[in-house]
C-alpha cells in the first residue's frame, strides 16, 4: 500500500511539474533539458560546430539541446545502457560505459577527434540500498572523468551529475586534481529534495 501511494504521488507530481509541462510544450523529451540549458546559458559550453559526447544520454533531451545549440556542423556522440529513439545529427551507441568493449567502440567512433564538451548525466541501475547505489554512482562519475581527461581539448569542459552523500567530497577532490577549475551547479530544474548537483570542470590536466 505504501509503495502504491508513493507511486501515485510521483505520477501526480510529475504530471503537474511545470518543467515537465514546459518540456512537452517546447519539444524536449525530458525536463532534464532545462538543467543543461541553464548551465549552458551561464557557462557557454555548447558552441556552433562543437564535438560533444553525451554519456547517459537516454531519453535524449540533452542531445536535443546539443543539436539545437551546436548546429548542423557539430559532431555529437551519445551513449546509454538504455535504448534511445534517434535524434537527428546524433551518433548513438547502445551499451554499458563501464565495459571496455563499449568504451573502445565509442573511442573508435570519435576517430581521434578532440572533444569540446563531455556531458555525463549517468546514473546506475538502482538496487534500493543507498550505500550501494551511491558507490555505483560515484564509480560511474570516476569513469567519466577518466574519459573526459583523455579526450577533451586543452580548453574543454566537463559536466557531470553527482549525488551528495558518501564519497562526494572525495570525488570533488579528484575533479580538482583533474581540472584547472571546478564549480558546483544546481539548476532550477533540479528538484529541491534531490541530492543531485552538477560539477563543472574546465581545463583538463593531462596525466
């Protein structure tokens, strides 16, 4: 009964969420689009003709933002464990980012191109055990950092979703080692009760 009440409450909140309604009105697949739009408006990540990699891309709202803001000459690559309906102008790879073969395929598709922006909105499949889920989330973030540092241009930028909790401060310190500057962003479209924040790393430091 408690689970059913929780589910009904979530559906009610979702349907009446102004960000969800705005996403539907503006043709975005998810409210998450407005998180990236706000960060981009502030930090000028997405520029015409950019090379962009979107990790954890499904259902594709961040890809939609990247396509609209970077234009037809951009090269946009996306990856997710879940299927994603095609987005025109996006090269999508279905697979698990933590698997070496999938990472190698993504790098192959890049063809040696240096990347302007790496976006990571990845979340693990939730087990319901908070400590386990947090550890998995931080691990995905660490993998994303490794990828970003290897492939970003010297002035490239990296945005990663991370949940505040155990391991958060340690991960932030890793980011501060990996990038010349690190800033925290909490977009208005992030739910107030959510522990998620986004870390923005600028200027990767090569190992």
